[in-house]
């Protein structure tokens, strides 16, 4: 790992034994610096007495600014940590600054107490699913669920996927944006996460364009593109879930960010189409680059398929742009009937 990452692993007495040790060992083995942090230094035993960890640092000894992410194991420890402001304020820093936040089993109890889980897609030990719902989170019974920078998992049985999800996020730079260049073709999971982000953004964009269009025919075409991008989201999510052994990735913030689309919708149709064309070109470049560099033939076919779809979108939009030239006041979008969209 080029730039060595550092994670805070917050803990207390009666943590779930495997959850309190497995991520620590796995990440250290992969070159990540991990510090156990508790209310005060000391030795802490696991809930079942199988593990004991020696904590050298207390919350008052460290600054959250010096860490790239936080890990919260389950067991009875989260219930204890969540009632201490110093632990909650420490945790809140990572959420507010969009750093890596990983919690398993009962770990999300600490996240709930930050008051910042509204709208976030999460999983957990089934016994606290109602707590998540009451906090405004969107609970789903998934092995491991990643919503942007927030990674959650259910039980110790899910540790392998949970650990890999944390490492994968670190390798991608800790944050994937729709214009990120962090995804690498030799790391298919990274490309898929970036693809999901881009397809979500495209879906929101075309949906908003359809809502704001004054032409019924233009609106129907934007809805066609929106539906197509939504299918891409589901396809990429399914592929990533299969490849990772159970990780479901999404990004709720992108679904909720509609302001950019509303701003663009006030522009002339030709400018809106140019904006869309640039986005499709960027997606095509990502998929095409991934197809060229990946060594796995089955994955190569997937990238090629996605690249072809984006290329088709580019051709359609380019046709529309040409139709908006001064000599033509009506776009081809308005001239092509909705029932012919499969030939568009």
C-alpha cells in the first residue's frame, strides 16, 4: 500500500471475541496500521473469554484527525461505549468527514448514537434491526452492506467479507466519487464500485431531466435512459456481490443529490445533452480501460458489454445534439415515437 493507512479500532470490555481480533490481525497482515483505542488503556477481555486485547491508547490520548477510518466490533462493548460522549464525538468525526466507518454485529449501536444514520443503508445483528430503523437507517439483511464510506455486517460468520470490504475501501483511496480515478482495472471490485456510483448518478440525472422536460416525447426518452442506468446499477451490484462473497454496495448520498440535475435542467436542451454525453464518455472510458487491462476473460466480457452499452448511449445522444442545430428547432427526441425507443 503506497500511502500507509491508519485505522482506529475502538473497544471495551465484553467485545465479541472474533470481531475484536479478526479485523485487527487481517488488516495488520495487509500493511495497515491499526490502533486499539478504549476509554482508558488496559487489558480488555472478550465476551466469551476467548480473546484479550492489550489497549495502549485512550480516547484522550489520540486525535481522530490522525486516522483514515474507524472499526467498531460487536458484543456488549458498543452498548457501553455509546453512553460516553468522548467515544461518540470521536466516531462522529469519521462519519462527518466521509472516512471509512466499519461496524459489525452490535457495533452499529455506536453509530446510532451519533444521530447521523438517517437514510443510510445498513445491516447488523438482527436483534438491533429495529434500533436502526427507528434511527432512520434503511435496514437490509445482507451479509455485508456498504453505503458509500459506511460498511456494516451482521455476525462473526460475515467477518471474511467484512474484512475484505474494509481493505478494498482502503485500496481504492477510502472514498469513491463519480469523477474518481482511483478505480483500477486489476481490481475489479474497485471498478464495480465506481461503476455503481456513476450509474446511480446517471439514473438520478436522467430521471430529473424527464421530470423537468416540457416535451412528453423528450421526457419518455430520458426515462428510457434512466431505466437503462438503473438496470446497470443492479447488474453491477449483483456482480460485485457474487465476486466478493456477499458485499452489497450502494451510495445513498448520490440517490439523494438531485440539485446538480435541477441546475442542468435550466440549460438549453443542447447543453443538457452535451453534459450527458460527457458523462457517458467518462463511463465508456472506465469500462473500456477495464476490459483492456483485466486478465480474467469472463470479467473482460462484462466490461466489454457495459462499454458497448455506454457507446450506444453516446451515439444516441450525439444524434440528438446534431438535431438541435439552428436549422432544426425540433430534436430527434421529439420526432421519434416512444414505442420505437428500442430502435433509437
